[in-house]
C-alpha cells in the first residue's frame, strides 16, 4: 500500500524499555501473527514499531501490540496462540475486553508471578471464585480450571483470608487396581495427585511448597481422606470431580466449615466411574443450580490454553460424538 494512499494509515508505538525479543518472538513470529490477523504491516524503525495499513486495521493492531507490551512489562508471558485469542477478544468486544482481562489478574505473592485470565471464560471463572463461597467449574481439558483455582487459593492464603489450602482428587482406581503398585498407600495415590503438585510448584518456590506441605498449611490428598473432617478456615479444591460418586460429593460438600470456600472442577465428558454409577458432578449440576452462594461456570473449547492443536482435537472429538448420536438416532427410526 502506498504511503500517499488516503485510505492508508500509520501508527507508531515506542519500544523504549521493551524486551523486543519477547515481543517479536523467535524469527519475528509474534509480529507475523499480528500482521496475518489484522491485515497490517509492522516495521521497526528508530526505536519504534510502525503499524501500517487500513485505518481500522491499524487501530486494532495497535491495541493488540500495546496489550502485548503491557503483558511483557508486568512479567506475563504469551505465545502465538495467545495472540490469536487476544485478537478474537478484541475483534468481538473491542479494546475494553483486553482491559478487562488485565484487571482480572492474580499476583502470587512471594514469587511475584502474575497470573491473568486469557479468555472471557477464564475471567468469569476468576471473578466467580472471588465472589462466591462455592464455585463449580465445568469444562474440557486445557481450560485452566485447576491451575486458576490453585492460584486463587494461594492468593487467599497470602492475604490471610484462609489459614490453609486443601486439594483433593478422587482416586477412581483406589482398590484392587492399585494393590499391585509398590510403596505405601500415599505412594500409590500420589500419581493421581501429581497435577495438583505441578500447579503448586509452578507458583511457589520448591522450599516453600515443601514447608507448607510439612506443616500442613497445604494438604494434598485423595477425596476419601476428607471423610469425617470439618474443614474450617480453608480454601478447598476438589479436582476431577466428574469421578466423584454422588455419596462422595455429598460428603465433600458437607465437610465445609466456617470461613471455608470451595472450588469444584470437572469435565463431564471424562467420567471414569464404573458403569451405572452416577457422577456426583452431574448430580450437583441438576440439584444445586440456582442456590445463592453457589455459582456454576462453564468453560468451552474457546477457553483452551494449551497447544493450539488441543482445541482442534477437542472439536474433532465433539464432531465425532455428534455424528454417532445422529447415526444412532437414524438407526432407531
């Protein structure tokens, strides 16, 4: 596009103090992604980034680039797939959508790690946790259900809103299939709890995680260990709740004591319970919806923040399920 073309525009963005390698990406792939999404041309000249193209495209590209710069300056990372998500938020809701995501950040004290929602679904999830005593998050793998809940729990602990964090998961295979594994009971169930350890270790220094576990400020245990307890002054997370039975779910919910908060996460498409045994997650979705103080948050494929292919894989499986249901309906007729 010619610079003299009256339909073209140029916007200059200062790069002073910006880590350009992080902004541009390896082989300038981040800039290329912005160009491809917005239909603009990005050129670096004299310490500034010039955005060239149609006026409306330039405006969107500039907002997107400035958001990326803000992420860098606040210590948050991003990759090319994140840029695509931010662009879609911008395209659908305008610049205020990115500002809203920025406002929903969680600062994990001690490490100064900043965790931010990357989608509108994640933003709604974090806000629900902040505003309700019990939050049930339902959605597919890769949407950040567990990770964001752990971040909010650590934030509540540092703010002294609670005295401890309890992380629980059903060990569906606890029984005969665990018996052949070496080690004591804790060593047998630890593999099922590993994702919770991973989330903690990503947010806190290893020595702090170890100290919190030793002093039981943070407790990670199979759901069965919750029976008979009263969990007061605690932030409690039940992960993989689709694999909790109806009795286990009732037991968990009735453990909550004074000044306790709970987040329940699960994926309705990944129930591993034995045939004919109802999932406690599916039950509470039916009977607890609408109760004041309990909020249900639904995440979708749009909220997947893992590798870009994960979203496509999920869509392929969903499409396959629809085809099977359609086929069985036709056969029934």
